[in-house]
C-alpha cells in the first residue's frame, strides 16, 4: 500500500498554490488582483526584491527575539493582519478563523467593515482586543454606530482607510460578477462545482453576506455587491476635517491606512493619528502609483518619529518584513499572504503563514548579525543607488 505524505509547506507561495486549487475563481481573483493593468500590484513585491540584505558572520546569534510593539501593544513580531473584505468567502467563517490564529500567535488582527462575519461574531469568538477598519462613509449615524459597536467589542484601535473614497476598477471582479453570496450563473456554478470541500464548508455556516452592513446600514439597496454599496455609501467629498471628525467620533487610538505621499503623512500627523500605514491598497486603487516600499523613505523623512509609521502592500515573506523594518517602519501589515493560508487550510493555514513569515524573519535577522527586530536599521541593507529617489520631486 503506498504511503501518502502531506505536501511540505515552506513558503507563502506553497500556500498560494493550494489556495488557487481550493477556492472559487471569483474569490481567488478578488484577492489576487490589482486595478487596471496591475502595474502597481506587481511593483509592490518587485521593489522589495530590489533591496539586498547585508550578511554578517561570526556574530553572536543566540537569544534572538522578534518581539516588539505596535501602537503600544506588545506583539510577537511587528506584523499585523490587514483588513480584507469578503474573508469569510475565502473560507467559511474566515474572519473568526483569522482572528483566532492571530490571537494565538500574538499579532494584531484587523477586521474589515466589508467582512462576512460581524464585529460581534469575531468578538464572541476571541478573548483579546482586535482592530476594526472603517471606510469614510457619508452616513454619520451609521459611522457612529460602527464606532459604538467596535467599542462594545473592546476593539483597541480603529483603522480608517483613507484611499478608497471611490472604488478603483478591478477588471477581474467586474468580469466575475463578484458578490457575497456569489450570484449563481453558468460560469460561477461550473467553477464552484470543482470546489466541493469549499462548498460543503459554506453550506454549514449561516454567514454568507456582509455581517457589518446587512441589517445595520439604512437605505442600502444591494449589500451583496461591493461596487454598488461603495457607490451608494462612500463619501467622495472626504477631506482632512472630516477625518478629524471621525477621530473624535471614535475617541480612541486611530491608524490611518492608505498614505502614499509625504504631504499626506504630515496631514495625518496634524489630525492626531496615532499611526499611519504607508499603502497603495495592494495596488487595487490607483494603478501607476509608486510601490509602498519606495514611498516609505520620503514619508519617514517628512514625519520622523513624530508618528508611528507602518507599511503594507507587497509583503510576501519574512525578508520583506525585515527590509521594511530596517528601512525605518515600526510595523508591517500582511493581507494576501495570510489569505492564501486561510483559503488553503482555514485557521491552520493562517497560522502556517505566520509561522513561515516568522521563521524567515528570525533566520534572516540572525544571518544579518542581529538578535532583535528593534535593532534593525539601514546598516542591514544594501539599497540600490537612486532607490526611491527617482520617484521624488
């Protein structure tokens, strides 16, 4: 009788391959896509890979630690799980699974407003505070109720996404007819018929629509569609005064996500944000914008240590985390890297993605001659001449 062995997962790409086999195409494409030509989507990771690491030898590598803090919260490594919409369609009750994995690993989890599981669902399934992400919406009453629900759930911070007043065009989502639950068309049925384990999981949960919106938002005619809800509810007239108003409505720690320009970083500092996330929304908004890692140096130059600077977009490994921290970021956020694991293996897959990134970070740090992530700096990097500078004014 042949011996069947489980495939060994050693990197994030291994999880991505299993994810592609298990999840319906429309939800795979939702995660693995950028806007328009996807140039920025590709650059996000490619630009990380331009930076090289400075190897050191005969250095004491004993007693290493990846522990740090993010907005004053202790973390096992400076990596947070980003807010990802529709996570509960990647795997049944996906937000709960991801939050539990993050809690057990000792890193922050950020729940999206566009989640399938509600704030209350995630709070009842976890024991530690998590972060809650909100968009900049027109309806003050709904915004205040979101903030109140986040307070009741003991969320320790709100992440306000500032780069999505209008939704960037993502061709694959339009062609797939993305919705939650998925609309039953010949194309979608044919594809879902090849994803039997996923389908059986989804049949066993009642959570298949947007849990934070359905039954909570007034006058939203079609909450199944991200694009239609965006058109109805999002505020294209957003300004910094409005962001300051949201900060007051919440009354706690605020992280502004979607900063890609030094001038905007200064404005975020002025409105009293506790941290910013240097981000181009994973290449899903303005195609042709620069990558997050190339935007990071000018933003750090502009705000220094006056505000905590984090980064997302393009991070697929512990080495990418190391490079971002060595460049000066105080924290990193991963999205696709953990969604691959979630779609591939559920909660176990999210844990595996965190284990992979942690191991890569720890070993790379050691081979660079460092024993603590808090000691990482540009001395650990070999940065190409004119890296990022060519994009500055």
